[in-house]
C-alpha cells in the first residue's frame, strides 16, 4: 500500500477488494454529481454495471492487467483510480491513461491530487512507462486542476459518450512525462511519500 501523509490525513492506494462494493455503490454509482463526470457509469445506477467492474479486477501486475486501486482516506474507501492499458486515446494509442473518481464528501480537500500523484509514482516505476495520458471533460474544472497539479498538460481534444448524461461530451487530452511530474513535486511534497 502506498501512502501520503499530510495535515494528519492519510491518503493511500490499495487493491480494490470485494468488501469495497457497498461504498463504491453509495459514493460513486448512486451519486449523479460523481457519475456525470464519467463516461462508463450509467444513470440511473445499475448494480450489474458495478458487478461487471468488480468482476474485471485482476490481481495480475501491470501491464498484464490495468492497475486498479481504491483511494483510501484515513482508512475509509473514498473512490478509485486506475492506470489503464494503452489504447484508450486515438492520438496516443501507445500511452497508458489514468482515470479516477472520488466520492463527493471527499471533494475539495486535496485527496484527488494526492491519489493522482501516488498512482503516477507507481506508474513511472514500471519499466517502459515514461509518459502517461489522461482525459477529462472540458467543463470539469476540478479534474483539470487536479491533473495540472501533477504536471499534466493539455495536448489535444477528443469526444466520448457519457452514459450518465446520455450524450457525447468534449474532452481534453492531457499528458505528463516523468520529468514533468518530478518538476511538479516540490521537496516538501516529495517528503510526504513513504518509501
């Protein structure tokens, strides 16, 4: 488990386990304020959609399977984050992508920024991963801010269908190199990573 301690709050990433299902369902699937920023989550929520997500979780290491992690704040499940296999972005098919969601009670406290930094730390430790991509709805200022704090830069655009919204949504495509990520970590933040 990777941890980050700041202001007496512990943010960590760990494998997603079956006992996370209820919290995943309540914090994510059943909150339109969360799913409206996602592409694959339907509205109204469908338990079979969450069951399918949990069924796809693999203990195999990346790159044999996506790296899917629970975001944990002070021991409580708060959301998920993933390092997906390459192939999601047409203009950058060779790059892995990250995606995440955080339950609304955890918004605005810096937890998503910490989780993104933790997954990037793990991603850049994988041989051959030197650049990571992401996409965010163009109107999602919160997510764009989180990604910017980790060194991501907008490099293009794409469109994705949002099941929750029932429409195609304009997205920014962003990338971060390992060097740009390290530049974003100032010495104070870097000291918060447990090794």
